[in-house]
């Protein structure tokens, strides 16, 4: 729903107004204290993130400042996923897949990266 809203508003208000959104993952704030209720849980959450950290409010505010600045003047209608790689970077390796290429059966190793 948010993605559709952002894209619709970006199309409607362009070129005078740029519309984007930030989709952060867990942020270390008082609101998240119930989730990050112990150091062990916090360390486990950090270990799950590819960048080995949890967002803090400054991280997200810097992204907002960038989107408000002229440095982002070519960006509109986007959802900026800020999650230290937790959700947006999904790496999987499939070894020895086979595909038909013309009349040949080709084996390959695939590395899939979903961003």
C-alpha cells in the first residue's frame, strides 16, 4: 500500500515535488526496547544482519536528510530500504543447476542476489 502511494504521488507531483519513503528495519530506540530487552538478544539480532549492526535513529535521519537535499534530485517514487542488509539482501547459492540452451543441456552454478 505504501509503495503504491509513493509511486502515485511521485507521478502526480513531478516535477515540482519528489516523493520517496524510507523503510527501515529494527531501530535501536525506546520503542524497540521490548524486542532488544537483553544484551544477548541484541547480540543475536546484530549477528543476523549482514552488516553486523542495528540501525540507530541517526542512520535513518541521515537518509532523510539526503532525500531532502539536492544531492537526491534524480530520485522520486522510491522506497529506500534501510535494513543493514537483513531483508533486502538475500543471498543464495544453488550448485549445479541444469538449463536447456538451444539443443544443449548446460550445467552451471548460480548465485542469486535479491535486492
